[in-house]
C-alpha cells in the first residue's frame, strides 16, 4: 500500500490488514454511490446515466492535480511513483474485451463483487464468469503468450510521448473532463429513462 | 443555482490546471539527511574502504564489488582499476548512471586520485539516500603506494606488518603492479611463514563472539 509498504514503514501483515479495511470502505462507498446497479453502470453506454464517467474522471482529475501539486511543493517524489508498464497491443485488445464484457454483463469486476455482496444474482453469475475467464486464459496462456508480451514500451507517461510538460497535459485533461461532464449531462437530458 | 455551482467547480479546476501548466516542474531531488545526521555519518567514517580489503576482493573476483572511477575520462583511459566504470563527478547526477549508484545489490567503491573528489561524490550520493556507496581510503595514489609498490618494512616491525606486506606483495603481482621483480623470490619463504601462524592465532578469539 502506498509508500508505506515498499518503504518498509509497515510490515506485510499490516499491509494486508489495511488493504482489508480499505477494501471494505471502498466496497461500501461503491455501493452507496449506486455502483451495484448494473443499469446505472451501463447507462453510460446508452447515455441516460453518466455517473460512472463523472466519477472516474473526477477521481482522475483529483489524483492528477494532487500529485502534481504535491510534487510542486516537494512533498512527493514523482520519480518514485510506480507506473504500470505498457504493452500497447494487448492493452488495446484487452480494453475492447473489457468494454464488451462491461456492456453485456452490466458490471466491471469490482462492482460485480459489490453487487454480489448485496445479493444480486446476476452479479454472482458475472463473478463466476470471471473465474471461467481466468481458467481459460491461464490454460491458453502459451497460445497468447507472444501477443501478451508484444508492443512493450516501458512505462512511458502520456505527456512524455506527446513532448509537453505534465502541467500542460493536466490542463488539457481537465478541459477534456469538463467537456465530457457537459456532454454527459446533455446526454442524460437527451436520452432520459424513467426507471432503471 | 445548480448550474452556477458546476460552473464554479469547473472554473476552479481549470484555474488549478492553468497554474500547474504554467509553473515549471519541480525536478529538485530532496536531500535525505539533516546536517546533524551527516556530521554523525562522517565522524563515524564507516564509508572508508582500506586498500588491503579492496585488493582482497579484487583478487577473489568478488561479484558484489563495483568500482567507480570519478576522475575525468582522460585519466580513466590512462589508468584505472580492473572492472571500474567511469562516472566523472560532473555526470554524477545524470540519469544514465542512476542504476549504478542507487541500488542495493552491489557494493560501490568510489575512488579518485586522492580522496577529495571521491568523498565529494560520496557525500552527494549519501545525501540523496543512495546506499552501498563507499570510498577507497587514500585513493589511487595510496593504492599505488601500498598495493602496487609495497615498501618492505624494516626489521623492527610487528609480524602483523610483515603479514600485511606479504599480502600486498602478492596482491601487487596479481593486480599487475610491482616494480621489484627480483626481491620477492628471495623474500617469499621468509615472509610466508609468520603470517600463517599469526592469522591462525588471531582468528580463534575473533570467532569466539
């Protein structure tokens, strides 16, 4: 967790314990925000409810600004922040599979757990499907291994690839987010649904 | 009213974005130690590596040893210790070398001609919080003097000193130094005996704890 575990400030057991507590809090907040409703979740694809879009973009903008300002004040060393390595082609294909699964199943992996916890049967089926997927991926791994590792780019940051500073990129993301919020609210009015 | 709030939030966020877009990125690397901690580190002096220790590791091809030559490339090309990489003082902070300097696998021994430059580098690295960096005591000058061209001690010295001389002579041959080629052959049998005895005696109490 965070800087605490890698910097050996807390032990592995504390790490797991804190993860447990934060997992419960995360699930609770997800549920309270209505993310256990598959109709709300897929609403973003149909346009009648764009709360998912708003929540994710708000989180991204908040974290992005927080990190940049913390770095500016010297409270955090951005070079020490772990960035997932990019495998370009599998990421694109994986994103498409994830999106199709999202529309068809009505959940993403985390929210399916959340909805299972409050007793939604479709979410339990979705959750079971995850394991079927894991099984087939694991058994078929030798077949996709080559593709799975293709397009490795290291751990680049978008603004580095574009050749602009992190701050300018952040401003562009904020403007894009504001436009998408506006577009989302417009869609909600355009494609309203009474009950879902 | 509701719309106003949204516009206000968006305006604040965009303003924050504008500010962050206009300020330069903070690229300073914070020093990790306070001056007091630094004084303590220096006064303990644990960063020093004796030339005899280093010679021993070099002869044994210790895989954890990484020598770092902080002198200019010209000086490096003229002479450097076996296996050393050249990281001149002015390149110390470049990204190219950070994997060498900030790691926890190898033991870096910095050296220059004397000790000043190597110590300057060590202090910066230590402040940055990089571990496993050490300084060769006396630098290359002392290395040449003690290891590559050891002076035969006089008659009235301790056995320890003779043992050390003996080791240095061997090291000198192994590491390509040594101008005296004639004398070692004569001295060898004489000097070879005492150190073996001494070391055995010495090791027993050392191992006790």
